[in-house]
C-alpha cells in the first residue's frame, strides 16, 4: 500500500488523476462536499472543510492512526464506491 507523507501531497495526486478522468473529478467533488462541516459559512476560513475531529476519527477507524493520510487508491476507490453503490 502506497503511503503519502502529507495531506497536500494527497490532494495534488488526486487532482492530477482527476484531470485525466472527468468522472473521478465529479466523484471526488461529491465526496468532498459530503464531508464538509454543515455550518462552514459561519466562521473563518469560510471554506467547506470537514471538521478536524471528524477526519481524525475517520483515519483512526480506517487505519488505526488518527494522523494517517490515506493512500490515493483508497480515496479513489471510496469515491467510486459511493457513486456505484449509494448512487451519490
């Protein structure tokens, strides 16, 4: 399993893959939107980002480490799974 050192590196690799595959870009945007804080517009930085505690919990439950950065393949597969299985 390919491990990535940082979240920005993960975002860059996902963006590069999304440029080559438009359906993946749509899947990743839908995934990102679903993880956003529900009241993101109420406070700085006024971006639809997920709560840090939620991401730490997701990484702990998935990888056993709240500081983990998921492999690109896991994110791509999860985004595709959401579309195919859940119709999202």
